[in-house]
């Protein structure tokens, strides 16, 4: 089957699998991997060989960029210590643990090759984390730490991977040089991403076309990644930094129309790329199995189970002491950041799914690399085990620990307060304009005053006690949706009576208003 035809098959299959996953309440990533495995053994599909560099360059920049774009920067910054402890400390600790176990079970594997395996499987995957976290509702801090970790841990693991590969092939390694290059890669990648992000913002300020803005936003992540890779620094951190810049500056640079358009386009890109990535992971099974025909199946199974178990357990071994010891030792840390319940580190430990980065780096090993086939096999087993075991049970574990949050049918307190302040500021501005320029714009401003008074009253309802505001907000929501549906039916009756462009514009206005209701109050 040709590549283009296979791509169409994967896209079509991903739609069906997404529907099945939703009906069965199974994480989409797991369903897609199983779908890819099933397709791998369909006659006519053939063995699918991935170009690892193409996989990293094609899929990683946009997926990392969109995750960074939606990152809550103040929350990310306030949780930087736990994020770095996972993105750096947990990666190196896990890599060491996996390397020791692999070396003990596969004595012929050189030490640096074992460390290479550890670096490959050490980082939880940003794409896998985002795909699974969408299915559950966790406290905001846990989500912030997990997403923050997955954004930057690839950089630390890839640096360790490259040094381990070089040391395996050359037989030498300099620790001081490795540390120096790590910091150069991290700082250089972040700087490259910031430069591209700022350049993109400069371009956005001079464009007045939504489609052009969206196109530039798509290109920015790729440009940041390739620029960083060309100067031998971290392309991963470059894509992340670029996404953070765009996300932080979006309200200053983009119109409302552009933001809505970007949300739609990026949502499509995220789904499509995520689906194809996980199905490609599953499709690799056939080729991996064929290359291991000379190995003993029982021994391979035991090694795979041991490595996967080490991968999971080592995260627990790292996280619990890192969470508790600093607070137990330092009173200042306890006062600033009290001891969290034990359920928090449990969820952080269990949410360690691996994904496309691990697979791509394993496949990128040179053909003459010692133990390449067994390393690729063990990396695939680790990805499969964490996605299936942890991905499918994460929701259950969260519910058992009592951490799942209820569906929000009301705005959060901070959101309600901010909305009230926005409504008050809008009302004050219009009233001030009415007072200062009543002769010219008095009638128009007076109408706006009434509109903003209604908004201010609605925002004040959100500040009332929970029982009162629940009844009033739900009643308002249902009435507004009824009104919108009636307007939409009336618009459909006038399809042949008004201009097509006007009809489309009116329909979009109704759609946006309906979307605003659902976003503000939740779907009840």
C-alpha cells in the first residue's frame, strides 16, 4: 500500500476508533494503538518503516507548540520546582534504574547501550499525557505539573540519549562536556524559540488576514524547531518556548475572529496528528516482531515485563521522596507550600505514559548500534505497557482516590470575579463616554449602558451563594439556548429570502453566542 493511501486509511480509522473509544469510555490513545496493531496484520498493509527524524520533525513541533500555547504560564511558573524535579531528576533517575535492570537481564548489552535504552523510555510523552488527561478531571495543580513536565522532559532525555549513543559508538564520554552541552542545548533552544515567537508576533501585528495569521502560527513552531536543530540546540524546547510566547501574547496580537479560527484549526491539527502518531506506534509491532525471530519468546517476555515494571516503579520511588522530604526538612517550604495529600504524588506517579518520542528515538538508533533490535523491542513494550496499563486505569485510580472533580456547570470563583470586574470596567467606560460626549453619542452610549448593566447583573449572580446562583444561572442558560434555537429556526426559514453571505454571518453570530454560553456555564 502506498504511503498516501495508508495515510487516508489511518485518518479514516482514527475517526471510527475515536467514536468507539468515546462509547466504551476508553482513552483515545489506547484505542488508536490497538487499532494500529490490528492494521499491522491486515493483508496488503505491509511493513511500515518510519523515518525517525521525519516523525520527530513532523509531529513534535506542532503538538508541543499547541500544548505550550494553552499552558497557564502563571501556574507553570509557580509550580516550576516540581516540574523541574520531574523533567530533570525523574528522567535521569528513571534512565539509570532502567539501564541497571536491562544490563542485569541482558549481560551482552554494553553499559552505554543500556543507558541509551533508559534515556529512550525515561520521559513521559506530552502527546500521550494530553490525550489521556483530556478524559479525566483532575485538580488544576496536578494537571499543570504533568503538562509542564511533559513539555520539557523530552529535552533532557534527548540530550542524554545523544550522549549515550555517542559514548556507545566511540567508547568514551566526558561528564563535564556532557553537562556543559546540556545547558547549552537547553538555553539555546529556549532562546531560539523565544526569538521565533517574537518574530511571529511582529508579523502578526502587520497582518490583517485571519487565514494568514493562522498559517504563520502553524509555521512558527516548525521554524523554531528547525532553527534550533540547525544550531545543535534543543528543538523541543524551541517549539515549547515559541508556543508559550504566542500563548502569552495572543490577546495583544490576535483579533477575536483569529483566536476562534486558530482554536478550530489547531484543534483539528492536534486531533489528526495525535491520531496518526498513536496508530503509527501500533503499526510498528509487525516489523519489530519480525526482526526478533531469533530470540527466545519467553526470555523476551520476562525482560520486557521487568523493564516496564522498573519504568513504572522508579517513578514512584523518585516522586514520593521529592514531594515529602523537602517539606519535612524545611519549615519555610512547608509554610510556602504545605504538604499535599498522599493521593497527589500517587497520581503524579501513575500518570507516566510513554509515546511517540520514545518510539522515534529508538528507531533513530544507527543500524550498527549494539543491541538495537532488543532496545527497539523493549521501548515498544514500555510504550504499550504504560499506555494500556496506566492509560486505561488512570481514571479509575483518580476516582478511587477521590480526586475527580465534578463537571463544572458554573464558573469557578476566580472566573466569576474576573467576569464581574470586566463587566464593571466596560460599564464604567461607556458611562464615562456618555457623560463626556453626550451630545454626539448620547443615544448610542445609553443603549450600551443598558446592555452592560445586564452583563454586570449576570456577573453579580455568579458571586452569590452556590444554591442561589445555580438556580438562576441554569435558568438563564436554558432560556438563552431556547431563544437561540428559535432564532436559528427562523433563520432557516429565510434561507431563500436573504443574501447567502448575510445568512452565513447571522448563523455564525448565533453559533458564537451559543458557544459562549456553553463555555461560560458548562453544558447542563
